[in-house]
C-alpha cells in the first residue's frame, strides 16, 4: 500500500501544512470528486487530514448517485457525516425526472444518524440564467427546505449570484432547524442578512485570495460562533496552494488565515470552529481533539 506522503509527491499535490494546535472539521467537501482529481481515496484523504488536525468532514452529494455515495461513506467512516441534495444546476436540467430525484433524496434523508444535512441546495444564477431554469431551481430549493425540516436536518445552501432570491425563498418557507451558507460569497451586508436568519457562514479558500477584499470584510462582521470553514474540495484551494487541487488536509492554511484576519489566537479559533461545526450539523463527530500521526513512509 502506498504511503499517503508518497502519494502527495507522486501526484505533485501540495505538501502537508503545519498541524493545527487542536482539531477542526471541514464542513463541506466532495471526496468522490477529489479522488478523481487528486488520486486520494477517502481513507487516504482522512488519514492526511487527521495528521494535521482535521478531525473529519461533511461529505456532500449533489445528485442521487453522489448522495448515495455520501450515505455509504458516512456509514463506513465515523469521521464523516453526509449531506444529500440535487444541486440547483442539476435541478434546472432535470426536466420531468426532478420529482423522482427529490423523492430519492427524501428517502435517503431517513438513512440514519450519519446523515446530518440536506444540501447543497439553493440557487445558482451564474450557470443557470434562463427564467424557466431559475423557476425550477426555486421550486427544488423549497422542496429541499421541506425535506430538511421534516427530517430535522441542517440545510446547506449554495448561493451564487442569487442572494436576494435565496433570502426570499427562505423567508417564504417554514424554516429548517439549522442553516449553513456553503462557500459564502457575499459582502458584509449579505452576511448580516443571513446572520439575521440564524445561519452559520462557511468560508472557503476564496477568502485567502488577493481579489476577495469584500469577502474578508464579510468575515470580519461575522461573530466567531457563526463561522465555519470548508474546502469544497477539490475546488477553491487556499493560498499558498491556490491553483492546485484542494483536499481536507489543506484546511490549516485557511484556519490560520482566518485567525490572522480576526486578530484572535489560533487555538481559540480552532476550538470555536469545532464547536460551531458540531452545533451547525446537530452534534459531535470526528477524531478526538488530537493530531493523528501518519508514521514514516516505508
């Protein structure tokens, strides 16, 4: 079996960052897609993550096969919990098949305690620009909110170029028990609007980019107890690994950057992020509060 560190070198992936002083959780990742891009299977990805203080992750499905994958992985690995959904762009393209897809997501939502969330759902007006497609997205989003509410699951929202309509749909529906804004992309005013609705805001590697000053301004207005961190791997890789494939083991770069932006001690930020993620997703999971060494390559 190839040692995880040898895999990083073999596939020219970013090296391991310095471990965090205490563990945090990646609140949104796609281990299946990461494996396709980076050749890191979920077990290897979890081992690399644990070696730098990442205690686990939320595996997110964006269609029926991906949601089934998330359920299976979370059932097998206690460091993982599952989120299930039809992505808004997939919903817009689904045609007459959408209702069957939504029924399957509803059924998967009852799979067990390793399922913690419905998402990523929401609205994406960047890739879906036609009025009919956007209407279908709003319908699908409302259906996902209902599934989250009935199963007492967290609602994980994808919001791209659609802040006002996301807020409008949220306000029109009976609320989900908990709401997470995935890969938050708004400015400080948008952040305040979602905070007013009780949401946690999850920040990706984009916040470290030089061209994201408005996102950093938004970060600074969010109370520490409402901040989450995520990879959205294999995408949105933080500086200093920007432009290369992302994976949960790179979260320490993001956490250190956030602590610097907030002017807070790193260990306190780590403790807050872990508590926030457990609260946002309905309870604790993951490795104990310690780094798990990899051991040396053979």
